[in-house]
């Protein structure tokens, strides 16, 4: 499941079986954008993702860099 907690607004991938959480910005953004997301005083400007059609099931595989 992908979630965006109100407390920080950072997009997370949550494994519903293991309950493991991955903050997606650490996997998808470059170093400068990661620093900005972690240190700015205002909420992160966003990842510009928009919800499309609802899917019944999907798989998101993150390949470490």
C-alpha cells in the first residue's frame, strides 16, 4: 500500500504482511532533493504524483541504487 501520513507528508510504501515501511523519497530522489525533503522548514513541495484509475492489485519493486 502507498500512504502519505498527514504528520510529515512523505510518501511511504507499506508492506501489509510484514508492516515494513519504506520512505519512497530515499529511493526515488537525488541527494539534493533528499536533503531538501529532510531539512526544510516548510512542508515538502511534493512529488507531483496524481491518482489515476484504481487498481485491484499491483506490485511496486524498488531496486536499490
